């Protein structure tokens, strides 16, 4: 009976409370979405006042929802530093072939480093037939020191990697990519960089669990976007990021308020707005380093839910559906509702490893992204036109309600999703 009442309330169009259970209001969804995607947020680009303004807004929403900081934190801001590379100079040789900035990409926060075949580095040879993106993604946020020798047949892919210019965490492992025709026998790589520390922050709050406080269920979404660019023909210069990813952040905040009012979670619920997803998922990578993955039962990462999915209304897809049974659990909890979750229809894009769920998933957590984005036809993806007027807020509200309902048995401790096998 309780499940039926929750389903009726969550999917109620009246937004009235019934049987003392809260609902998710479309009006509230609109308010949060409108605030986050407004022009005065300046597109929420990292290292800008607009992103700081968004962070303060989210923290205040957490405060009003009655969330608490995570243990050891004084407030909702989880601050960390990254090392931004201003310049890099690479020299040395490999079996007699000179090394330089054109055939070596160094992802390291060290200012000066020398590497030879005598050093203890994991070695990987990336061949033409291998999954380039999969291998690169696997090692991007690792702690290990690794040399990745990239076959010359992958020159175009390697050039793309060299153009990323990603900042790296202080203390992260060194990841060195070398373009070569074969795995070398003898080499000496010398790297000199100018480094500038940069500071970023996630916003993290929690609702302690009643009977299982040391078991965590995470709801996350990235709140950064692309900022301000050149004005188009209409004079618009702001990349508002209404769908990407003010929609996911709105969902996360709405669920925090919903579960806080419901106040019956047996497991601890953690709500996090990740920063720096657009420049390399650094917020979620840092979060995964300080959060014990063994204690995380499940993670719901919410990304771009403001437009209809390819199946229409009342539907969304889950990345990595086959990696655990979490999707099956969510769908089971929706059996009496009109909503349906589908497996990711774009497996060739490897979305499971391209969003903020990836860092925890690689550590075995059933961490999946929920989205409706039509990746082959989203008209405003990373465009200035990604504004609130292009979103279907009624459908978005139903998606948020469906996520809340589908998570019920995991939050209560009745269901525990199968762990993801680390790759």
C-alpha cells in the first residue's frame, strides 16, 4: 500500500501532499532551473564569478532543505586544487628517436620529471584495433604511474589527446602518452612544466540514514557549463546550459528536498553538485578519491533530462545498464507507473565512462547516468540556444518523480544492486 501511495503522490499532477508524503512540484522545478540557467550565471564556466554564484545558490538550497555537511566538513563546499599547465617542454629520446611536444603528451602535475626504462611505471601499448577512448578514459583519473605507447596508426586520435591540455590533480599519478611504432627498449623522457594552482569546489550535502548510516546512496549532477562566447546574430553570447546540465542539477536539488521531507531513508543519502565536468570530470574524480567506494551502495548521476528521450515522454535511459542490476531494480519499482527506463541506445559513444558516474563505477560502485538526451540529434547541445524555453519542464518533473520512486527500495535497504566489475 505504501508503494502505491508513493507512486500516486509522485505522479500526481496536483502537487498536493497526500498521506503526509511530499511531492515534486513542477513550479519548484521551474524556479530552480530558471535560476541556474539565467544569463546572470554567465554560463557557469569554471573559474568564473558565474560558477561561484551557482555554487552559492546550490549550497543555500541544500541549507533550506535541511541537509547536513558530510562528516569532517564545516560546510557544503568540498574544495580541492588542480594544477593547470601554463606551458610544457618535453625532450629526450626513445631508441634513438628524439622526443618532443609533438610525440609526447604528459598528464602530470609535476613541474620537473625524468623517466627512464628503469623507473617503475605500468606500461600499456595502444594498438590500432584497440579501444582508444576506453583505454584513455581508464587511466585519466588513476593514481598509478603509467606509460601509454600509442601506435602511429592512431596519429589523428593522439593529436586530439594532445589538444586537450587537461589540468591534473596535485598528487595524481603520472600518465605519459607517447606516439611510437613499437614498444621501445630504451628511453629517457624529460618533462618541464610551468604550473598554476587552481581551486574548485563541489557542493555536497547529506541526509543521515536511520538504520544503515554507513551505507551511502549518492545523487549527483554537474553544475558547470561553457560560459560566455562570441555573440551570435541575435546578440546572445551566453551558453546557458539549461539542459546541460542545469536540468540534472535541478533534479538533484529537487530530490534532496523530496527525500528530506519524506524523512524515512534507512541508508544515508548524499547529494553532490560536481564541478569541472566539462573540462575533464575533475569534480567527480576528486569526490571518488575521498569517498570510500566500499560504502557506496549505488549512485544516480543525472545528466540532461530536459528534453524528451527517443521513446517520447515518461522515459529515460540508463548508461551501463548491463554492468549491474541497478536498472532492473529501478524498473521493478516503477511497475505500477507509466514511466520506463531503457538501456543506453548509444553504446558506441561509451557514455557510461563519459560522465560523473565513471570514477565511482571504475571502483566497483553501481554508478549509472540517467539521461534523456538524444545524442544523435540534440539541436542545442553545447550551443547558445540551450535555454529554459527549449525544455519540457512537465516531462522533466515526471522524470525526477520517477527517479525518486525508483530509488525507494535501494534507499530503504530492501535492494542492494550488484557491484560493477572494475575494468
